[in-house]
């Protein structure tokens, strides 16, 4: 564990810390911000549990948190993806498991949940278009909702982390279905408006599956890459031949190069192969 009071703890660890503090009544919100309120909650918890009061969520603090809420730990871990899940879905899609792991690593840093809630990113420019498709004039609805409703993509509008849920809920007050369609969900950040195309029917059914666990999110990814095409081929094909540039362009949009998305995928794939080779060598030596 790291010194959370200095803001160096990974965001997903901060979120899990906040989930526990919230469940135990020490913190009123979960937003992934290691600010003074969260540090104060850690200190109050440590004082009441007879620990050294330093505001640092080290192994002793985590051990106490886990011990006090074992059912929460079970609920969180039940959401996680296993290697056998990846192997099964990769085989069904005729993809090397290392290829799936590369996308898994790059797209969401290997985690599909913030605690018990799926990772999301709300896209206000998509919301603008989805409202138009539903016969609503977004320009007339934008006043007071400029942070969730705008005609062009704007990175500055993102809240980041669990803070995206506040944006989603604000948009749902305008049109719940269109709002759910305008968020990307889970491990592989699939936009909700693809729900019908990949076999989920209504977006609400898709969202329900994304809330289940990471295995369900992986299955959605498998459906998506088989259904969506680029250059007259399904996205799964470009993964099979490891054409990272074409896959990145199709999956991440025209700005993929700016984010070096193709390069990150290629590097993650090589890392996955190296890890597999190392594991095989260890097993061979053990035999």
C-alpha cells in the first residue's frame, strides 16, 4: 500500500478504500478523490480501531477494513474476471488469449468496476445526438446542462472516475434511455447505444448485464468485435491478424494516433506473450 495522504495511491485503490469507508459510515461519497475529507475519514477509522492515526491506508488499515466487512470483500471479488473467462471467450472468438488481455489492459487498466459499480465514461456529444434521434431538440435542453450536453466532444467536461455517475444521473433526468446510451461501460468501454446491434435489445438490458460482473463485460466485447466492421472485416479479424492500427482506428476512433492507442496495444500484447512464456518456463523447470 502507499501513502494516500500524498495522493500517490492508484485511483482504483482509492475508490475501493472509499467504498469501505462509505459502507462503514465514515464517508458520505465515493468519487476516487483522495482529498482532505477522505484522509479525515481514514484517520477517524484508525482512531476508532486502535490503529496508529496517520491517514495512510497501509496493510493494517486494509486488514481492519476487510475484517469488518467480509461480505463486501466477497461482493467485490465476485465481480472480477478470471483467466479461464478470458481463455474461454478468446477460444470462442478464435483469438489468442494474449490479444484479449492486451485490449483488457489498455482499454480500462484491467478493471471494469469502481468498487461495485461498472466503470463508465459519459459522452455529452453522444447524448446530443441520441436526443435528436429521439425527436428532442438538445439545444433547447442545454441551458444548465452544459457539462453533460454539448454538440462536440470536449475532454474538459469529464469528471473522471466515479464522478462520471453524477453526470450520468444528471443526464438521466433529461432522458434516461438516451443517457444510458451515451455512456461507455465496463472493461471494454462499449457505448450503450450499441446494445440492440450486439443482441441486448433495450439499453437497460445491456446496462443490467454490465453491472453483473467482468465476465459479462467480456462477453459484450466478444459480441461487439464480431458485429462491428471496418474495411469490410469484423473488428475481430483485425485482432486475429494483429493489425493494431486498423483495430485501434475502428475501436477508438480517428483520434487513436494522438493517444498512441495502437502502440499501447502492441506493447501490451508483447507483455502478455512474455508473461505467458515466463510462466511456461517456470512450469517446465518445475517438471
